[in-house]
């Protein structure tokens, strides 16, 4: 069966396999490779201090990534600007390695004037994009470290009113640069009804200001179960969360992660008590890859194009190279090859020079050797002639030298002096 194709493309023939070939193992190969390499994920937490950010991160990854904070003395000098701090950890579950980085933003919303609280955060996110772009432009692109922020948990104070100016400002400034995930902090301080109303208000504010918050994309070929799962997760946004790293005992004797109150226990992992489970499902279990993909394909790509266009580049051929990664790579390759050719020519020249020097030295020592050989040969010849002369004189019995007397004595003693 042949599927007709537009002209210029080869026709696609659908074939039935007669037996096992093996490419069905491709997903396993990809899986093995990914597991070996591990995964990188960077999450940012933003919100006023004391809203439970560190506790929630510890609860999400079930580890004490954040040590318990020292209480701040009232007389201690408070910083004047938002700081950016990141903590990295390698965690492993069933042989799968995750390099997790959590970027904290202490000081956000804690000042009398919070107008510019969002600024250092935007700068930090953009500098991470910058570092990625710089790595992408290198000739060796094999070891790219992805430090881009893949998700930003924005903690909303559980006031029950609506979003504050600082919340709106932050989300408006950040929604095109990062996957925003709004959460209602310390949801155990509100009743179910209050939370329902608060969520509606928050959503209408977000809608009113045209803020885009992350939602799992739905694909056409997705199975019904996944679609239902994604819809259920989406229905809980903004997630009303409760964090706790201590286990408490419920009235019916179960040990759970939660917070104990005189009137009962709020369970972190109980979907009837809060949306923690759904948040973890989105962030870690179901959509981590989609968060990374959306960061790369949409947020980073938009930022990159804007940055290049902002550098005064218009749509001409030079710009085409700037924006078009293939053209840029081609240009880099040509430059790299020219550099290699130059290095090779230089090396050849040095090599030839060395060979010539060596040859000259060899020739010189050969000549020296020959001269010495000749000298020795001449000396020997002279010696031989002398001896022959002496021999001849001895045989003829003619005394030639004063030694002749000794010669007869020597004979008597039985040796011949030479
Ligand atoms: P951060 O400053 O935002 O990182 O806040 P922390 O995680 O240090 O929490 C500040 C305080 O709030 C601590 O005493 C926590 O025990 C408490 N806390 C954290 N999460 C929750 C929560 O979900 N509900 C309640 N009621 N208290 C919480």
C-alpha cells in the first residue's frame, strides 16, 4: 500500500514485518541512555518568607534538602534586596538519578517597598538562558549543562481575598520566561469553602491580566486515561498545599505526614485534605518532562529570538546566520576547519625544519667519522712501513739504531723486541 506524497518526496510504503527485527526496543534504548545520564531539573520557589517554601520542597522530594531555619532575631539587620540562592542535590529512586536544583529567592515581598522584587528574579532566569545560549554556540556542544529554571512555584498568601499587587506584577513579568505554577500556601489555615472561593478569585485575576500559567499540553494521540489525568490536575490549579516533614498519628492510629491540631490531623498525602498529591503528580510524576520541553521549545526559544532581534539584527543575510542555527553552525564549522588547516601547515613546517637540522648534523658527524678513519688508516700504514723497514734492517744484519746491541741480548733471553 503506497501513500501518495507531494512531488519531490519519495513515496511512503507501509510494510508488514515478516518476523522480529528489533527496533521495538528503541524506547528501552532511549530509556537506558536517559537513566545512565540522569536528569537535570531546576525548580524555583518564590513567595514571602514564612509561607512554607522550604517545608514544601522537603515534602515534595521527601528529603531534608533545606535544613531547619534558625529563627531570625528581631534586632538582626535585614537585607535590603531579594537574594537568589540555589541548592543542588543528587537524588536517586529505583536506580534513576535526578540532579535537582532548587532556586530560592529570600527577601521577596518582605520589604516595605516591594515594587522591584521581581527584577533580580527575571535577571537570574535570563542569565541562565544566557549561559545556555553561550554553551549552544560552542563548537563542542556535547556537554551542555541545563541550568535553566524549568518550573517556578509561586506561593500565594492564604488571605482568602484576591491576588495582591505584588503577585500580579510578578506573574505578569515572569509568565513568558518560566513555567508558572501558583500554589496557595498553608492551605490548612482555610476551610474547604474558603479555598474554593479563593481559587476562583485567583483564576479570574490571572485570566484578567492575561497571565499564562503552566498546563500540561494535550496531544491528539494521547490515551483517554492521560487526558483525564491531566484534566484532573488542571482542575486543582492553583494548588492548595500543606507541607510537613514530620509524621503524626491519626485518631485511627495511622502514621502519616501531616500537621496535628486539637481538632484533628491534616494529612499531606490525602487528596481530600489538600492538593499536595496533585501538585507532586504534575511537577514530578507526570509532567516533569513536559515542563523541561516547554522551557526549551517555547520559553527559551522565544527569549533567544527576541534577544537576537533586540541586538539590532534585522532580517538580512547576516541576521539569518545569527538566527538560523544551521547557518551559524555551518559558518562555525568552516572557521574551525580553516583553523585546523593552518595548524597542520604550521606543524608540517616545523617538522621539515627539524628533519633538515637532523640531516645536517648526521652529515657532519659522518664526515668527522670518515676523517678520523682516514687518519687512523694513515697512522697504521706508517707504522707498518716503519716495522717493515726495521725488519729488513734486522734481516740484513746492518746496525741502524743504538738498540741493535740490545737486540742480540733480547734474542738470548728468548724474546724479540718490536
Ligand atoms: P519559608 O520561609 O517560606 O521557607 O517557610 P518555612 O518552610 O521555613 O516555614 C515557615 C513556618 O511555617 C515553619 O514553622 C513551618 O513549620 C510552617 N509551615 C510550613 N508549611 C506549612 C503549612 O503547610 N501549614 C502550616 N500551618 N504551617 C506550615
